[in-house]
């Protein structure tokens, strides 16, 4: 009277501690992404403002156009005086570069470097 006994295979998957760890890491990454997203939006607005400003003919005019666009789009990381303005043939080229720091925890910061120029 020996019955065929089937042994159940070992369970596969993630443990509760493993799940908590994965959720914790994803939550930290989500918080960092939520803090970095506004800087990316500001960078896109800066690119748009630089493109508008490149329509100016003089350095002063380019800076004024940029500062007006920066007020409208709420650009705080850079101003007209920070722009690098040059001419390439008959067109005005406006370049910019700036850094943004995001505090993560304790002494740790996330440094984002943005740079761009008009087309």
C-alpha cells in the first residue's frame, strides 16, 4: 500500500523582505525623479527662451528678450547676463550652461549640468 507521493517543488518568488527592499529602492528613485523633473522642464523652457532671444540683433537686445521670456516661463537658474552671445556669419548664436543641485540625504547631492545653444 505504497502510494505515489508527489513532492511539491520549492516555492519560487520574492520574499516579503525582498519585496520591501525593492519597494524602498523604487520609492527613493521616484522621489529623486520627482525632484529632477522640474529642472528638466525648466531646461526645456530655457532652450525655448534662448531660441527666441537669438532673434535679437545686439547683445543688449538678446539679453532683454531672454529676460522677458524667463519671467514668463519662470526660469530662475539663469538670466540674460549669464548667456554667451556670439555671431556665426549673419546669425546670432546664444549659448548657456548652468548647474542644479538636488539634496538627496545627509551630505549627498545630485548634480545636474545643463548646457545648450540656439539653432
